[in-house]
C-alpha cells in the first residue's frame, strides 16, 4: 500500500468538500465539550459526572460500532452520518435550552452526554466508508491520513474557538450557535457522490450481537485484518487517550512555571506531532503501509510515552510527547487504511465497525489502566507500566505476524 502522490486525496473535489465539512464538524464537537463541561463542572462539581462523560463518549463505540457498520453495509452511509449530525445538533440545542432556562439537572446532563456519544458512533464508521466511496482504494491511505489531520485540527482549534464563543455570546447562546458548524456536513451529504451503488444488492441484514461473532470469524482467516484489529484493541485498552485527562497532573509534577500554561503546551506538543506526521507522510508518500510497519510505529509510540512517564525534565517531556503524537497518527491511519483495503466488500462496514469497536470502544477501559491505577500508584507509574506492558504485547503481536508471514 503506497500513496499515489502527495496529498493525493485532495485532487478529488468531493473529498475536499468532505474535508472542510469534517473539520468544521470536529471543531463543533470539541466546542460543545469545552462549553458543556465548563458549565456542568461549575454547576455540579461532580467527579462522578466527569467519569460518566468519558464512559458515555466511548461506550457507544464499544456497543454499537459493528451494528452501525452493518447499517452502513445495508443502507446509504451518507444518511447514517446525517442522523449523527442531527443528534449532535439535538445535544447542543438541549444544552442551550437547559442553560438558558437554568433548569439543568444531573440526569439531563447524563442524557445529553449519551446522545452526544451515540452521535459520534453514527458518524465515524460510516464516514470511513464514505472516504472509500469518494476516492477509491488507490488514494484511500491519503484520505485517511488527511481526515486524521482534520480531527487534530478540530481538537486544536475547537477549544480556542469555544473560548471566544463563550466570551462573546455566553455559554447558553454560544452552544446553540455551535450547531451551525454541523450544517455544512449535514447539507453537503445530500449531494455527496457514492462510488459503487451495485454493492448494496449483495449486502446482508443487520443481526445485532451475532454480527460481532460472525465478523470476528470472517476476519479470523485474514492475518492483516486480525493483526490490525488486535493492534487497535491493545493500544486503546492499555493507554488510548487516557493520559490526556492526566495531563494537568503531569504538568504540575514537571514543575515548569505556570501549571496551566505547561498543561496547554504539553497537549499542543502531542497534537503538533500528529499534524506534522500527517503532513510529512503526505509529502513524502514513500512509507509502505504493512501490518509490521504499523506495529513498529505503535511500539515507538509506546516507547515515547514510557519515556514521558519516566522523565522529570520539562523540555524533554515536550519532545517525547511530540514524537508520541507523530507515531500515534502514523500507526492509527496506516492500520485503518489497511483494514479498509483488505475488508471483503460485502461486509466492509462490519469489519470497519469491529476495528472501531476495538480502537475507540476499548478507550473506555483505558481510564482503568491509566486513570484508576494512577490514583493508587501515581500517574507516572500507571502510564509507565501501561506503556511497558503494551510494548511487550506489541512485540508478541509483531512476532506472531512474522511467523504467519
């Protein structure tokens, strides 16, 4: 799997439109987090609700990714994404209503968090299938990398734009205004092209939990799909993005100036590394995507985070997080492209859904490996041990792949 050229996917006009809409929707997703988490924290001061926010964000991916992939196999993925956008709009509008009327209760917040989590799972898997339809297999690695860059752009820009919106419009009207950023994706999808409509004739009905078992059996005979699903599950279960939630603690422990500024710089270093990885891989275009390369990149990610957990020198910590972001985007996008390219056409949605179940759904448990253990033994030890165990597991996966090859 080699990219067909620098920024190859951008040669497609439909993909460029999708990219712009994706950035705006991802930005809106993060703006909603910024505003809603701030108001809810001020209102309830509840660590339990904070924990529920993490679970409600990732558990829908664990429970429903394969089912949504099955729906995308059977029905037009564009319409499923539009349902996700509508749920995002409902969630933001709901927050706005309760903020304006000052009637929000704990169960209201929990319900809106669940709606937001379900919107995410309706968006991500069908959107990955849409990339295949927009650019085809030749430019798919480029499209996957660029969309990952778009996600990080949304993560970087969203909090800043959310802060400006809160200052200018206030939290109540600001979060309602935020719904406008979902509209470009919602509207564009009415005209987005579908590459191959004939495949729908051969697609199967959605069978709920049985789909998970059948999809696992289907990929069991295909080493590439098996290895990349294992890779996604192991990296998400052991670490995922749980260390982001612990970053204020790391910033305080590093003791370099103002903890708030240190915290922002550490997060920015991770995101900047990911953005540079996307630009570098797109510009260079010669890194061959193979399962063993993806696993090696994940091992380098684990090593970078292991070093970050152990180091006590602030500038070195920044460099290590930069490399962590670089390697994370590299192995994640390579694995995702390999899954899409090798998935059987009739069940591509279910296979991608199973991959997302492992790669995104398992993040719900990384709060235990990094977060809960961090409360017991310290965040440096919990992240370091998680990274060391992950490194050993990835070495086993690499050797297993070498034997199969």
